[in-house]
C-alpha cells in the first residue's frame, strides 16, 4: 500500500501499524483516516496476519483530530465545501472504529504516549490496550463543544461501566493513564519504554499458540455477545460454534499437540475456513 501518514509492516504473523505524523503528535487527518481503514481491511483478509499492534511514532500515540483549520475544524460544510445532509454524514472516527471492529484479527493498542479525543476513542474497539503510565488521556469532546464519536458511546460503557463512562465523558478531563489502572480502560499500564514490548509479546503469544479460526470466532462471540439480551441466546450461538469447531482439523491438531507435548501446527485460515453460518448476526446498513 502507498502510505504517507501511517506505516504498516508484517513480521512473524504480527502486523505493526504506526501512526506516522510525529511532528504533529500523530493528529488524525482525513488522509490518515483513509489509510487506517485500508490497513484494517487488508489485515482482515491477509492470512499472514494473525494479530495487529497499533502504536504512534515519536512521543505521542495520537493527539486527537488535527485542528489546524481553527474553529471550523468540526464544521462539515466548511471542511467538505458543501452542505452534507445530516442523514448522510458519517463520522470519520466511527469509520475507523468500525474497520477495527470488523477486523477478524485481534488488535492490540500500544498507547506509547498521549491519546486524546479520537486518539483514545479509536482504541476502544481494539481488543487489548496497553498504555504508558505517563500518557495523558482525555475524552475531551464536551470541552470542545462536541460529543462522543467513533462509536465510543457504545464501546466505552461496555469497557468501564456506565458510571465511569459518564464521568469521563461529562467532565472531559485529561488524566494520566496511571490514574485509571483499575477502571478496565487499560489491560496494562507500564513505563513508556515497555509499552510496545508488552504489546508485541502478547501478539506473539497469540501467533505461536492459537488457531487463527478459533481466535476469530472467539472475537466474534465476545463482541457480538455484548449485544445479546440473554445468556440463553449466547448459549445457542456458542453451542453451534463449539460443535462446528470440534469437527475441524484445528481441533484434532490442538488435542494431538497437547498429548504429544509439542507446539501446535494449526492450518485453518480465516479467509477460507470460517463456518458457513458465520456471520450469525445481521449487519446494519451504514
């Protein structure tokens, strides 16, 4: 891919995505948005990618939206040069979040520095978040006269609970990642120099020990299970998935490698070997 504001490299099954505007603290632009959407669609389809790690170049992860347009930065009529019907507008941050959400590979945020506004909301659909203890974090939208975006009003309360989500959204305060070690917002809060190392270690553990199809189905079960009304409906879905998985070659390899005390050699691919009932949910038209 021809990328100018991001970097994308694959090594030993792990795709490393780097937000690359270090001189601007990796502030999000329309170009970066388009590149990230392309990257996650590519990672979803590429069987060489087993896990994705996202980080920022330089000292920041992402300082939020690029506000260089001044007080018209959020005025879509000015930014797009035309009046867009409100029913047709689609939030750019939300487009990134949905691309991440739809990616069947596990995505790990290596938040190496400050993450504010869309810089933090884009990490919410990522499966695991590791943050530098000194990183400044902020859901600052109410302090800018706008509202939660990037589907964060769906993701945030599911991650930290409605009361903590309300506190973070209503105050718009900026806080250190080390202040929220117990909220569930981050899996790990570590020194800055350990962030990417920890993220890559988790990604490597996934690559070396798990079935790609098992992980993709588990990801779908977890995220889509959040929308189910009752554990009984989840029971019907995971029963179907488990029954199907038990008939596949990866299950036989998983058991045999365990009995033989060796590393597994899973062969099934996400691009071609998902069950015929996947997806089992109805996708809305967006």
